[in-house]
C-alpha cells in the first residue's frame, strides 16, 4: 500500500475569530458580556426577549418583479458571538434549572 504525503503545510491556518494582533479594543467589553451569569428566571426571560434568535435585518424585498435580498448583517457586530452565547446561557438556565419550555424563544 502506498502512503500519501501532503504537499501543503498547516502553519498558516488560523480559526475564523483568531486575532493576530495583540491589541483588541473591544476585549474588555467582550469579557464583561461573557462574565454575565444568569441566576434568575426573570433575567433569563428578559435576555431571551431582548436578544433575537435570528438576524432581524435580513430581508427579501420584491420590487417591480425583482427580488432584492438584503443579507444578515448581525455578523458585522463585533460582539455578536458574545451576545449569542449569553442568550444560549439564558435558554439553558430556563430549560435546565427552571424546567421551562423554551420553544417559544427558538425560531
């Protein structure tokens, strides 16, 4: 059996959210959002109501027989992943700790 050798290297691969530079001005705010703990049901419900489950800006507009698609712009928000994580923690709290049905908060 013949072995396969790779001709490319993996040294230049970076994950999508990897920051090469050491300075990130939003890092303190990101850490602050990630440190928010969901400890009561009322706060968890508020988070689930305020943070949408899908991007509210994505639209399809029909204009004189043509369809114009406006893509989701939420990924342009530099704190998008942190807010999605906070929403997920709130949903998990409601489901696991409170035993509530969270299907009304899922798109």
